[in-house]
C-alpha cells in the first residue's frame, strides 16, 4: 500500500524481492522506476496524479506497478527486452499483463 511515507519503502522492498536484488546501490534508480510505474497506473486507471500517495493501492495495481518497474529496470539499457531478451514477445507480454491488472481497478466513468 502506498498510503503514508512507508508506502514507497514497502514497494521498493517488494520490487527488490521480485528482482532478486539484495544490494541498495540501485535504490534511487528503482524508486524512479516505481514513481514512473505508479504515474502510469494512475493515468491508465483514470485517477488523479498522486492519488496513491494518499490512498491504499489495491493488490492487483501493486502487482502491476512492481511488474512494470521490474521491466523498466531489466530493460534499462534500451537494447534488450530485459531478462527475457531471447523472447521478442516478452516486452509486449509484460505490457499486456500490466494493463490487464490495472484494468481491474480502472475507473470507467467518462
């Protein structure tokens, strides 16, 4: 959950667990990727920017944010699809899965 100052730290720890990272050398970079992934989630879900800084993040949205931030980290050189670079569809599959997860908590009003 993002609500409160511990929210980013909790997400950071979950992201590092997902990436199997035990060092803190990339923490600032990872926090930037989390910020970008959260902004994407808020935009995709049609909620105001910064919403998750003051509200609980549903588990499905949290998983999407972690997956997207992991994708950003694994693909940071811009030349590969990250960990699954041998599979050309890996990047597209990541985005498809992220969007499916975010759609579950999307605000559908026009």
